[in-house]
C-alpha cells in the first residue's frame, strides 16, 4: 500500500518502531491523540529475535499465494502449531517487513485487554487509511466496545482502497486473546468486507472464532516436517557464525561452516 506523503509542519508526534520499517503515522493534532492507543510490537521483535529471522520461504510462498489468488476477494489464513514452532517469529517478520496491521496477544492477553486490543488496531486503521471521522480524542475509546466496532472501521477503510490494494491484518496468539462483544477473539468481524485479509496464528486448541462469509484456510506447522527441519538447520548454521558461538564450537572441534551436520 502506498502511504500518503507526510506533512509534519503541524504534527505533534510520529511513533516509529525501533526494530524495523514498521511505522505508524500520527499526523496533525487529531491523529497525535491516537498514538496513545497504539501498542507497538517492539517487545515482540525483541523476544523472537526478529533480526535473526531466517528461512520460512516455503511458508511465506503459501501466504503470498493465498493473498494473490484472483478468485479470492477477502479471506482468512490460519497458521496452527504448538508453542515454539515459530508462529510468532514469522508473524513478527511479516509485520516488520511488510508493515501489516497487527495485534499480538502476548502484549494484550485475555478478556481484560480485548478493548485495549481493539483500540490499538482501530488506531492503526484510522491513521493508515485516513478515517477522519474517527480521529477525535474520545471517539475510538467510546465505541470500541460495540459489537460492530472493527467491522465498521474495516468497511470505512475498504471503501477507500484502490482496486488493486488489500488490507492485511496479522493477529498472533488467538488462543491467548480475549473474546469481544461480537463473540470473536480480538473482536474480529464475522463478516469480512471485500479487500480484507486476516493472517492468524494459534496453538491447536478451540478458539471463539467464526465467519459468515469466509472459511479459514489452515496451514498446520509440523515441528518434525522436512521443511521445518530445514529451517531449523538454517537457523543453527546462521547462529554458528556468531563470534561467541563460533568460539565454543571451535573449542569442541566443530567448524561453523558445516555445523550442526558434521564435525
């Protein structure tokens, strides 16, 4: 998506993530008041070591094929896998590299934070898609609890989209997220407007989530799968070249060039 040029002559703040090209633009006085509602993912980037991300080309290719399918006007793609298989690392990588809208449940877990999560995602939609009617200081907090809150914002944003563009929203950790007034985790809409795509991730357990005009396409991540094992090997080979690790390997008679496959 092309972000409109910034005019910061009268702006009161620009919130910029510290670990990649993820930038939320809070322009002009009204937009500046929305900055407090946004939850930046910097802590997630640090936890998953996003700077060390490697591999997953096969999985990203599947995601891209899903998003580019001309037969699909909106849709839901779910990554499902046990803890530690790399779901959050991939989702953080996509957000960091592609500037997707996002929610990470580890930052906003449970029912107690679901309104806060909706406000964060709402602030991203309002600023990204210039939804001027929602920029007043108290507007989003006042309506975030409405069952149709997110669907209302998404329809307004989708109506402003050029024909060749999409709204892609990453939501990670659905099994940790709270359930909103509409019955879905994170208040995700039961009816997706055209042009809206959800990239979701969760552990393999029941989650309160249903859609009336979409069926989630599920990719199950198998830790023992050949592609996943290749990614693990690639990560270990990359880590082996870090000075501290390379020194320990050398002391034990291993070469970083071929470790962990051979001494």
